[in-house]
């Protein structure tokens, strides 16, 4: 199962980089979304796939029981989701403003708008 998830991560990264190299601003944002999801899935796969119990420490002990899930990966993925959403919201606001002012969705047309 981990092999299929690794192939999925590679496919997501490939699609994300392809979309980021497109000339359309909208496709670039879709590439950002795919890149964010690929990074989250990569962290998930790198942490190891176990059907484990939650990472809760029982009362009276100092360490979690053996076989618990790794809480670090969960915290990193949660943080990455929040940061990815913030970047996406900022990019959407920029795209909306560029389309409102210049009425274009092409990076080459944005480059020509400076002159």
C-alpha cells in the first residue's frame, strides 16, 4: 500500500509542477493546491502507515504505550494545511485584483501591463 501512496505523491508533484509552469494564473493556483496536497501526503507517508491507537499518554505513565501513532506528523500536516490555505487565499485575492484591474489571466499579458 505504501508503494501506491508513493506513486500518488510523485504523480501529484508532477501534476503540480506542470500546472505551475502554465501561463494561466488560474492553472498556477491549481498547481499550488496540488503542491500543498502532495506535501501533506508526503509527510503522511514518510511518518509511516500504522493502524495504531491515538497518541494519548495513560494516567500515571510518562510515555505512550507501544504501537501508538506518531503525533509529530499529524501536527506537521495540520500546520501545512493552515499555511497552504493562507497562501491559497492570498493568491486568490491577487488573481481577483489582477483580473478586476487588467482583465487578463495570462502571465505574459501581466508582464506587458507594466509598461
